[in-house]
C-alpha cells in the first residue's frame, strides 16, 4: 500500500472544514451503528460506533489545531499524522468528557476500561483472524457479543455529546509549553501510554487534585514513569 500523501497546506480554514465534516460524519456513523444494533448486527454496530468515536476525535484534534502555530512545518506534520492514528483519535475524542465528568472514582474506571478495550476491539469487529496461541479461527460474530456492541454504541453517543460542543467553541485553545511538549511526543509513545490502565489511574489522581489537563499528565507520566519503566500504582496509589 503506497504511503499517504501528506503534502498539502494545513490552514485554519481547512481545519474548520475538517472539524465540521468530522462531527457530521461521527453523527451519521452513530446513527448507522444504532440501526445495525437494532437489527442485531452486533459486530458491525461495534465497528461503526468505534468509527464514530474516531471521527469525533478528529474533530477535537482539528479544533485544537486551530490554536497551534500552523506556520511551523513540524506542527502541521504532527497534526497530519495525528489525524491518521487510531489510538490518538480515540483518546482525543474522550478528552472533553474526561474534563467534564465529576464521577472520578465511582464509575470512572469502568469507563476507562471501555476506552482501552475499543482501541483493541476495532479490528476484531470487522475481520476474521487466527488466534496464535489456540490456533483457532476467530470471527467478528464470535468476538463481539450483544453487550459489547450495546456498550460501545452507548459510549459513542456520550463521546459525541461532549465532543461536539467542545470542538464547536468559538474561543480557540491557547498553546502552552506543556502542550507543545505533549504534541512533540512520538505517537507510538502516547499509544503505549494510553493503552494502559496505569496511565489512567495516574490521570485520575491528578484530576482529584484539580489538574485536568491530559497533556501535562501525559508529559509527566512519560518523564516520571514510562521512560523509566516504572508504574504509578506500584508507588502506593491503590485506593
């Protein structure tokens, strides 16, 4: 498969158009996922719900890109790469909800588990595969049950509920030093981080102290834990 052509000029006008189109498509995908769920096509409903979440994530990324220095080629290149990364799109989609929720401990880890799960359930909901350890064929119909599909559709609906008003704000987000450092993280580093429950426990602990910014949590977690091959919860954060 040829490499995707990223040789285009990223402007504020293009980002706004991309944001609006992504929000619209997120809603369409969600509507179609609900229709498939109602007709008991669970695997495909799951896949479209995850796709809806990703589109919401692109809208959030495009909105936040409006506050960055679009004259810097490194910034625009990172934005373009971000639009193509499944894990980053999913995490970006959840960011407005994470910042708005008051349910820090009681229900939050169930929600985080679902977010991590859909990062790994996307392929399973669409394609057949061979389970390496068991040497058996897996199919989307066997992998995705009714509850998983229903939970994913419900999750996508909540994600869009928070992502839409966030991405449609008239006020542009300001870019700070921490945000620039976060943006400079390699996608593979953030993907590894966001795919672990330990990072989200760390983020919750920061939220409880009033530190809501996902970017600073990621930068500091990488510096203090991931890069040193340490975990946050091993240091006593078990409550």
